[in-house]
């Protein structure tokens, strides 16, 4: 046994003694052969890159031997993607980039092979946080609704839950720092729990991603990419400030990062504070205020054949739970009822690179402390009213969720045209209660999953195949005394699932791509669905769980058609999603303490719909972009009833301007005008009401100005310019007749240091 350990150690050490390789070259403009400065040269698998200097020259050192994908991108030019073989100590790569009016492509990280979107077999939507913030989004939950097919179940403006093609809560999995975000996401009255500070981009997988991520990815994945470390031997910093007129909101963050050849470090502090928002009727919604503090930091160490990084995120949010339009106040301190939520997210990612293969290990630990402070009774008649929170007052609900997760993936050496990844994933999760109110009992959940997926490259097409097996165990404690109204019995359940996925992409022509994907998914019932027995602040329901619920299982078919040339692109995405044993709430016609009783039921369901869009860049008006997209989804139960919380059909039309192409004095200048129309939603569940249609007008502009040699980015945007009074179908305040936010003007500046 000792000899085996010594042999393994020597084999590992050999990997680190491989020759250190260098890639160098130059990037020029194909039209006039002038050098291009600040072109990004990046190895997605190695997570290492640089930019060109004023002469168009670049150099990347300490690269391992083998074949690796390289992506070269620059605004206004076609993105270059190719596999390069690094075998010599020094490899040369010089390229001429072709101009393109369509935006440059980015590497998709949420799928396992890290390819550009046009190379992916699975369709993934990606957008940068910078673009979302430029549109005036108050927070991340609001910002992602700009992505076609993505909406948000909202409770005011501070609390939002992503909805992908009609599915939300535990059917949509959120990933951050490369690990699962576990924060009691089963409830639609819980927020996303992530600040956009320190997040670089958002990727959305629409449809079952259980093959890649296991349970809870039945409806899709929201994948948040953290900001990258600085390039080698570089130092960066920035300060970002925002003001929102409607909520008198203040939002800001500042970051610093520095890297040597081997060691990298970054840190970012952020925070926000908002008062109660105003509706289009100029009334403030009482207790819709919220405050947030956020810290993100990271440390990385990189050798030729090995890299590791450690990231940590602290987030504390104080979220009011609005119930009425009452006292008109611009106070920022919490009044009851409100949530106080603290999250700690610690992750590590390590990679070892062999000759044409690699091993990745991602470990994560999250702790979510969720406290809810409820109204107290006052006066002789016992009237309930919101009051200032008293320091030291114990929360009614106090839950702590601790989750350890692991994700091991081995990328095998490429055999001919076939790339293959095998993986082992899982988690151990413990839920504990410390308050007088128990929403879900103390419980332990364990997951383990095995997966294998392959990407086959053919002449003008690609095939992706995958298989996965998962097992989940849930072991909960009983709560209360047998016979009591709120007694919760112990649950000991095992769930397992076998899932398959297959995809086919065809390059019909140089400009036309079609994709067909068929995948199965599953979701084990959560603790709330299995064990609930009681009312909860903000739900206005008395929920009773069902310990005998089965796995939800689905099969979804996706078909997409895409056309793109230098000045025009369009896409059409259609899907059909068949779900067996869909879990839903249904009232039984009784009430407990004034709260209607809802039971968890199961029934087969179907969802279908899709998205269509176009982007026209007329020649020779290089500064003008015309964009339009339409999204639709229908959700039905087998008995012909409609599913709840299905987004209304919507149509967005945007005129976007690049002022820098009109006059170079407008450095990075842009402007936009958007009209987004939501159609009436009349296909509602038995306990929902219909919602009228409405249209919202948004506009904005921004540019970079230089003051005393200091560049400053500024932006000004206005959402709901006409101050329209409306109620979204996905607003949880709809049942109280409370409107959504009115006109909101955002002024923001960003100062690079």
C-alpha cells in the first residue's frame, strides 16, 4: 500500500514538471491591417488570458502542454474560437479579425464544454450585469426579466424569485461561485438572496438541466458568473454609485483586484438602502423598504498545470413584507413584519491539467440564517399594526440551513471527434429551527449523482449525449405533540431518478443554425411539500403537506432556429414540457384562524410555448440597432385546469443607439428606447384572478467622460416613464390590489481606479 501511495505522488509531481509554454502573437484589423488594442485573448478551460497592447501584441506565459480552446474577442469584430496545441516552449498565433456589427460572442460557462454560443448544442441565454444595470434594474431579480422567457415572482421591489418558462421556486436552480445556492428557495415569498455586485454575467438554461445539476434543475438553471480575477501582473479597481428616485434608493460598491503570475486576489464591498416604493398612483406601499450589505472576496493560485481558487460571499438583507398602502413614510429602518436574512457562501475550485485531459474539483459550503419578525397585537381591541422593531426582540421564525456540496468532473482526453466528461456530484444539508414558529422541521438531506456526457464534433453538425443517476434521502424529525393542530410527523423518504439528454446542432449554412434537444429531468419534493402544517407570515394560507408525494418527472423537447449575418439576426425557440406528478397547492374550502387551507396535490401537467426575436442593424446606419422579442408560455393540468403563476405573454421592442459611431467624442456612448407590452392573462388557476394587459416605456443613455485625465462612466435611465399604474400577474401583492412600482429614474456613475 505504501508503494502505491508513493507511485501516485510521483505521478502527480510529474504533471507539475511539464514544460512551461508561452503563447504570443499579434491581432490586427483585417480591413487595414492596423493593430487592435485591448483585444481579449482567453483560455476558458484554463481561466487564463490577457489583452493586446497598443501595438496589438500579446503574450501569455506558464501554459501547460496540450490542446486547449482559445477565444479572441473585441467589440465590433467577429469572435474567433479555435483549438490550439501547445507543445513547444513558445507558440506563435497572429490573427486578422473581421469587423461585425452584431455583438461579440462570449464563452458559455454553465454547460460543461465551455464553448461559444454558436458552438453549443444546448441553447443558453447570456447577458452581462453591466447591460442589466444600464437598463435601470434596482436589483438582480428585476434585471433578469429582460431575458426573453424569464420573469420574476415579486413581493414589492425587494423580493423576487426567477421564473423560467412558467416554472419557479424549487424547479429553478441557482448557481453562484460554481456551487448550488441553497437558501430555502422553496417559498415564492423568499428573495433570490444574491447581490449583483461582483457578478459579471448571467446565463440561463431554459428547460431540464438535471443531467448537469441533478434535482431542482427540472425547470432550468440561473447561472451567475462571478467577476474574473485581474490578468497577470495587473492591478484594477473601481467605484460604482447609483441613485433611484422612486425609492430614494442608494446603491454602491467598490472593488480592488491584483494579480501576479501565480497569485491573484480580489475584494468587493457593496450595499443598498431603499424606502417604500411609490406606485403609478403616487402612493407609497407601506413596508416595501429594504436594505442590503454584501462582501465578496477571492484568492487564487496558479501554476502551469494546477490552479486553485477560494471565494467567499457574505450577504445580509433586511426585507420588509408589504401588506397594505398605509402610512406614507420615507423611513429606512425595518418595521414588522420583515425578514432578516444572512448568507455565507464559501467555495473552492481546483483544476489539474494533464496532457489533453483535466480534473476539476469544486467544493462548497453555504449557511443561510433566516429570521422573520412578525406583527404584535396592540390596544384593547387587539388590532394588528406594523411597529418599529425593538432591539433584542426574538424572531418568530429562526431557521438555519447548512449545505456542503461537492462536484468532481474529469474531462477525458479527446478521442477523435469526441469529448467526454464524467462526474460525481452531491450534497449534505441540515435544516435547524430555533424560533417559536416552525415552518419546516429539523431535517437532513443527502444527495449523490453520477453523470457522463459527450460532445461529438462532425463536419457540419454536433451531437451531445448524456446520462445520469441520482439518489436523494430526506430524514426529518417530528415537531410538536401528537394530536396538536400543528403537529408534524417525522418523514424518512428515499427518491431516485435516471435521466437522459440528447441534442443535435446542424450548421445548415454559414449563417443558419438549427438545434434539437430532448432531455428528461426530475425534482424530489421539498420539505415544505412533504411536511407543512401551519400558516406562515406573508402567504395568507394554511398549508398542509403530503408525506407520500412522488418525484416530479419531465421530458422536454426544444427546437431552435437561428440566422445571423453581419447586419441581421433572428431566432425562434419552441418547447413542449410534459411533467408527471406535478406538485401544486389547491384550496379545500376550509379555513384555520381565518387562513384558507391549501393541500399539496399531484397531477400530470404540460407547458408549451417559446420565444422569437430579431435584431436588425441597417447598413450604412452603423449606430442604430432595432431589436424585438416575443415570449409566450401556457401551463395546463391534465384535468384542463391552468397552472398558477404562469407569466403573461409579452412583447418587447427596443431602439438602441451607439453614439460613439456618430461622433468619437461620445466615448462608449449609447442610448435606448424600449416599449415592453404585457398581454392580458386570462388563463389562470382556480384560485387566481385574471390580469389586465399593460405597456411600459423605458429609456436611457450613457457615455464615458474624461475629467482631469480620469475616465468616468455615467448612465441615466428611466423605467415606466409614463408613470403607469399597473399590477403584474406575478406580483404576490396582486391579491391585495397593490400596484407595482411607478416611474423610477436611475442615475449611476462608475469610476475605474
